[in-house]
């Protein structure tokens, strides 16, 4: 297995238990979706993998995280990136005063010479042609969608084996979200990049994922293929906003029905 979490617990500030023994497997070349409401522990899971918990006074206190069968949960973040695990943070962390191309080059420090760097840039521009047109524009003036494309492109510059993608749809228009998710699927198909995708937009995530996990209150409560999750009645009600008959439900109705979740019974 390419990436595997076994009985992982995470505690913040020595007292706050956030992840409560989760088990996950991410096969090579797949898109795996991690679904759940705000506060379920999705971003904490990604930070546990990428080594970014240390900066927030968090730690993996039990269990193990293995990448290519080697434990990485005690590694420094820069070492994990060098191994090929790259996290795209929620909220589009851009270097606002630098141009688009300068932002991309920051992600390309693995490339040994100028020609390799040019090849990597051309590859990013082939996925996101709009970035080529904007390569000299200051990134702080880009739209949210353009910035999201740029940070995903910056991750691709790092020659990743696995991309940990955190809430790429956050605050974006549906058409832009669809375009970004289409490009993610193309990167998986064309480059063989594996994705662990954290996303609240369950419908969009499951449209491109191979497999999915549902996280509730720090525990994995459901896992199945993306197709099985799309057909699961609980997922339809509580994450896709649909009734058992297939009719779209309002947020008020969904909230009312949450207490009926069979997996918490």
C-alpha cells in the first residue's frame, strides 16, 4: 500500500484528542476522498501525514503513518515533501507579492537545471493554460479560482507521488470547481499522481474519487468505493442532501435528520 494510517491518534496541546484511532489506506494511482463536516478532523488527518502538526502544538500520539511501508509520522515536513508527499493547504496559501510563475518556481526546487524547470512549468501550463497567460501577474490580484489552480500547479512542480488536497472547492463558483476537479482527474490519469482529497462538497468529490472515507468526530465511520458511497442512503441524506426517494432536501431537513445516522446508532 502506498500510504497507510493505522490506529492513528492525534492530540493537540497534550489534552485535546482530535483523531481517535483512524485507519485509512490510499493505493497508488487512486483518488481517495475524505468526507465529513467541519470539525470532524479532516484537515488534522492531512497535517498528520504531511508533518505540519508540529507547528500547531499537535502530535501523533498513537498508531503509525506509513508511506511506501516506511513510518513517516515522526519525520520533519521538509523530509516528507522530499519523499513525494505534498500538501495543498486549505485557503490557497499564495505568495501574494510574487508573480504566478515565481510562485510555481518555488514548488520546483527538486529540478536540477533550468531545462528541467522549463519542462515542469510547461507541464503545469498544459493543465492550466490560463496560468501561462497570467504568468507575469502578481498572484495577490488573482481570483480565488485562479489562485487555486496556481497552488495545485505549484504542488505538481514538486514532482509529487501523493498530493494531499484540502478543500479545493472552498469559496469558488461551481463552474470553476468543476474545472479544477476535472484537472485533478487528468493529473491522476496522465501523471499517475495519487490524491487524498479532503472535501465538504461530497457530490463533486465522489464524482472523481475511486474510494472514500467518512470521518465523524475523529473516527472513520464509513468506507467504501465512491460508487457505493454515492448509492448509500445515509450519504445521500446527510452529505448529498437527498431524501430516500431521490428528491433534493433542504439544509434544514438534513440537519433535522442528522440524529438518525445509522452508523452512530
